[in-house]
């Protein structure tokens, strides 16, 4: 999976996470709208909403960490490719200089 594909998958996961949170919040708001809940039930709904929001935020933090890891890995791989290319060029230059020295 390349960088763009991985980032797209993570963005889709983030959208699904947000949709799930909004559905859960709407479900809880539906209970509140009925108005027939006791104080204890309202407190429980508040706690449930707090927990759900915490899961959403934690999920977003995890997704952001994965996005950063994907970007870091891609940048590291590009740098490694450049270093390998430079290493090969240095070897070629050494061989050329050795030949020039021997031809003298």
C-alpha cells in the first residue's frame, strides 16, 4: 500500500469515526428530547456522551499518529533511496580516481 492509499484509508476511517459519533450523539439526544428521564438517567446519558466523545477523540489521535507514521516512513524511504544513490556515485568516483591515479 503506497502513501496516498494509506492516507486515504485513514481519512475514510476518520470520517466513519465522526459519523458513528454523530449517530450515537443523536441517539442520546433523542432520549433527552422525550423529557421523561429521571435526573439519574440524564446523568447517565451525560456520562455516556462523555465516554463516546472520548473514544472519538482518542480514535482521531490514533489516526493522526498513523498518518504521521505513514508520512515519516515515506520520507525516510525517499531519503534512504537518495543516500543509496549517493553511495553508488561515491563508489564510482573512487574507482574513477583510482584508475586516473594508476594511469599516471
